C-alpha cells in the first residue's frame, strides 16, 4: 500500500512539474530589466532631461525645487528653488545655458491653475524670464535645436512659440481640439511633433509653422512623443479615451515618418503610458507606465526586451543615458531608478 501511495505521489509530483514547465513554455515569464542603482530623490519625479553634453540630469518634481544631478557622482544640487510653482514639463537648451519649465497641475479646477513658463540660467539657478500667455496648465515645453525659440503646449489646446532672448510671443497656433500633452523637436530641427488628448499627433514645419501631417491611429489620448536620433521614426505613448474610460489603449506606437504609417504597436502596459524614449543608437524604445512599470522593446523588431517592476507607484518619465548603457526612470515614489541596458 505504501509503495502504491509513493508511486501515486511521485506521478502527481511529476505531473505538476510537467504542467509548470508546459505553462512556462506556452506562457513564458517576461524578461526582467536588471536594476543597476536606486537614487532617493526625496520627491516625486514628473519630468526630466539630460544636458546635451550628458554630464547632468535635470529633474522637475512638482512644487519642490528643480534639481540638477551630477551624472558621474549621481548626486544632486538644488538649483531652481521655486516652491510657489508646480512644474509639469522641462527642457534644456542644446548648449546647456538655459532650462525652461512649464507649470500647472492636472486638476480641472480653475482656482488651482498655473499657466506660466519660466526660463532659468542653468549655472546660477537665476530666474531670467516668466512667459505668460497660456490660460491652462503647460504640459509641454521644448527648446528649438538652435536655442532661439521655445515651443509650448497647454491644456488650452494651443501651441505657442516664444523668442528666448526677448520672451515675446511670436506665434499662437490653435493646434488641437483637446489638451496638448507633449512636444518634441526632430534632431535636425526641421520639424516638431505635438501630441494631444484628441488622439492625434501633428507634425509641424519648424520655420513656417505649417502643419505637415496628422498621424492618426491611437484609440486613447496621446501622452508622449519622441523622435529617434536619425529622425526616421517617431514613438508615441497613449492612455485611455478621456470621455470613455472603457477604452483603455495604453500602448506604444512606432511610426515611420516617411510613410506616416505604424510600424509596431507595443502593448502590455496596464495603465497609461506617460512617457516614451528612444535610445541614441536607435536600438530601443522605452515606456514609463502609470501601472508602475518600465518597459523596453527592440525598436526594429518590436520584441519586448525587459520589464522593470521595482517602482512602487506610477512612473512618469524615462530617459536613456547619453551612452545608452542605462535607462533612467522617475516615479511618484520619489526615486530615480537606473536600469541596465544590453549593448
């Protein structure tokens, strides 16, 4: 009897083992991104950008000071101490001289709105100019590659073009039918893209400011756009339909800019894709997810490279390090996490 029970037990054990192996083959566990380092930022990270020389990372953290991080030591110095404003977006001029921050919050209440753009001296931390003109939170700011202009987008559905030296408004463009969420310049400076809650991405000529193309295909609000370094591809991240929460797209799309068509639709995020980034070598695309994850895909094949799950709250922003060895993510949990990227 004991021998029979032992045989049955062994058979059941083998069956369970076989089922586990079969499940792993049919439903394999997604690869994990190796975590290299965690930096305590002590405040939520809403947006961030590298200086063009790659020596410093600048992060915006709501109504706490904007911080500059020495990328060699990974230590920070507070440079823009303006606790009266809530920074939603950030950009640094290509020569590293100036930093622009767009201000506001995500609430719809008009009593809580901030609508300014601020230009700072990066080295001294001095506030140089405050640009007023938007009537709703400024979700996007971007320096033109030559540093002469700032293009901003707000929840007032407008794109505004500003002269950096004088602070004067040069152009006011009624660009979208819903909130503008992201603006990104091509690396050659010839055009820029704007993303909106109206589910579209629009491409504009940087000089004439004429509309060149409208990229349509997202079923949810488009929250972020980024160009590849060779300007052949645009990557976008989406969320839900703002007026029908049953439509949850939460995807990343890779667009061929020559044809205006979608090369890949990358899925898996269980929440909005707040930010996307493309590695400088054009091999990888990354996403920051409201589900608390960081994801990396192969830009060419669309294959998932890895998922980072160590953040405890939503991830708002991702940036590849200048040498593409690391991916940096900023989260509402008050931490910067550095993930190893395979060459």
